[in-house]
C-alpha cells in the first residue's frame, strides 16, 4: 500500500520547509526498505546513477541511510553512447559525484545504437538489455550484492499506460517489479516531483536528458501529455491508482505462476533441447473428462481453462527462448489453434527465435538454430566427441543437445539378474577404438539386441514414432565406426552385455 503521510502529497505540504522534505522522505524510505527487506546489513549496494534527478536523489537518500541500514555503497554508471558529448558529460558528472562522497565508481560504455542495428532490435530494448547485462556482471564478479535503480511512481504509471496502449495482459499490467533478482527499485512509491524538491532542499544539481522531452517517443508523450491530461481532467490521483493497479496485478500474477509451475512440472518434459507437452494436457481435455457435464457445457468455465492453456504456452516459450521477442496474444492463439486442429507435422514460427511443431498428439517447442527456421529443412545439429576410457566414469558434455552423457563401467557377474537383464548395457571388452559419441547420420544402421538383422536407424526411429524434428541430433555411440548404441534402443547385438561379460558399460543422460 502507499504511504499516506507526505509520500504522494508531501511535495505540496512540505515544500515550504526544506528540512521537512528531507526528513519525511528519508524516514519513509527507511521504513519501506526495512519492511520489504530490499537491503540487509552487509549488502554491497551499487547505486545506478545516470546523472538525472531521480538517480542522483536515490544516491543521496541512501547515503543518508547507509549507517542505519548497515550497507556499503558504490556508484555504477552505464554510458549508452547515444547522445555524443552529452552522454560523456553525464559520465563525468557522475564520476565527480562519486568522488565527492568518497565512493567507489564503476562504469561501462556500449555504442547501443550500433548494437541495436546489428541485432535488428528496438533501440530502447537494446539499451535496457545492455544496461542490465552490465549490472548482472557486477553482481557476478562480487563487486556488488545489490543494484539499486531509481524508477519512481511516475515511471510505474507511464509503464502501465504504455503496456495498456500497446495491448497487454496481467503480466504487462504488473509494470515494473520492485525487486528482480539482485536489482531493487526502492523509489517506486515516490513521485518524481518529490525527488526534485528533495534535491533542491539539498542544493544538489543534476543532469537533464533532452531526449526525455522528445514527444516523438511514446513514453515522452505519455509523460508530457497523457498523464497531465488525466490528472487535470479525470483523476488527480491517477499515478497513485495506476501504481496500486500494478501492485495488485503482480500479486495475482505471482499466485497464478505458483499454481501453474506445479501443474507444468508434471506435464511438460524435455525433448531434444526443447520442451514437449501432450495436446490433451495443454488443453486440459483429460481434466475436463473428470468434471461433470454441467462444467463442460459452461462457457465461462471453458474460458477459465483456455486462460490456463494460454499461460502455459507463454511459460514454456519464456523458459527456452534464446533471445528477446514479445509473444503476443495472436501468437498464443495460433499455438492453441495448432493444438486443437493442427495436423502432425504442422509448425509455427514464434518470436524470440522460437518455433512450435505438432508431433502426433503433442506439441514440441524448440529454439531455432542460428536464427533460422526450425524443424525439417534446416541444417542438422552435428557433433562428434571421442571417448578414451581412463577412469571408471566418463562424462561427455554435448552442448548441442544441452545434456551430458555419463558412461560408467560396472561389474557384470552373471548371477546378478537385475543387472544382466539391462538390454542397453555394453560389453566393455568388445568395444574397439575409436569410440565416438556423435549425432546420427543418414545411412546409419543398427541391429538392436533381439533383432535378427540390422536396420537403418531412420526406419527404427520412424517405428518408434520419433518425429523428424525430435530426431535432429539424436545421439549414437560408434565402436570402430560401427553403431554400438543409440538413444532409446537396446544395445547393438554384437556389443551387448551377456552372460560372458565381465565388465559392462551403462550410459545415462542428464540435462546440463
């Protein structure tokens, strides 16, 4: 909830008294940070300072509170190189501010415009990703345990409106999160005007970014035109209401995500570097059969089930997409249409370098390779790793599949019926060099234990109903150039462990 005394209306009531401005704001911030446990004693906090009023105010506020909070502060600056000398001027200003207060200064710069062009990305998205990648690197290096960012209540309101105007669901309405990993945003309840009043009371200068006034940009139009209009003619407390709206949306979203993750853990499985879910599970058809007729005929309840299916699609894509890309409502609906009426082999491209394919009675979601199309017709994943047994266990990492194969030598006495019945185990003494773990290739032949003749692996995969999409990069083990093992099949008859075997080799596959 919002602070009721001086938090939103404190500018007007306290501007007459600079001491009151400072003490009210710092006290409320202290209470908020302690209540939400954003910072703990001993934290090394990198304050992200751009040079603008909000971030400069955040730095000064935390300087006032650092002893009470028991934290160590440093200043962090990221130069996007978007405004030439003005950007460099911002960096010099922040460096001097850090030096003035005796704080360590960390900075980095990236020509974001060039980066966005190379990546064919939106400039704002590219800037944000570059900035947060830098923040993450500081945390990973141990320079900081937390990064404090100066987003305000006004920023939150602008974000919610921007998402609504573009078209969004509950996730977008949640706006900016107060805490995301090591990043904290303790000023999300504070108005921008209040921070400027605080800086004037401290007689502290700041830098103004001219691009913030460029109303060609949607965010600037919302800031300069839409929000003032709403405040004047519709609702003076619109910023407060929008931030409350965002808080409530995030609470609901967190609840739904908890329920959804439990549900998906039982239904979604790994599949060749992607994820696979049965159509019936995605559409909740099996669940519907457990409900009574009244439920299945109830239109509103059907909509509830569809809402869950849509969330599952978004969660699956988000968990594996290799790059940025907004999954819109039309994309999600197209995936559900593929589940409801698509034929096996039909596929769809999705944002973020993703694709989804109907495989019999399931959907398989996978990241495209090298930014190209996924599925049949694209270059297969090729790899080849030689194995030299010098220990009892040999681990072979296969990044191309996102997994590791563990080959383990075990004793193989005939009296151990449990072990000797394992049809996937190999006889170590029958294997010959070179021993190679690689992807399957056209023409590969295998005679699995129990078969009289060797068959093309392609035929065996077809009989096992392994789709062309899923078999991409399918692992095999060759001994002296001959297939000895393939994932999902008994060992080749000529290499399989039997009653004469003294030492066997078993192969286990684990995700990286």
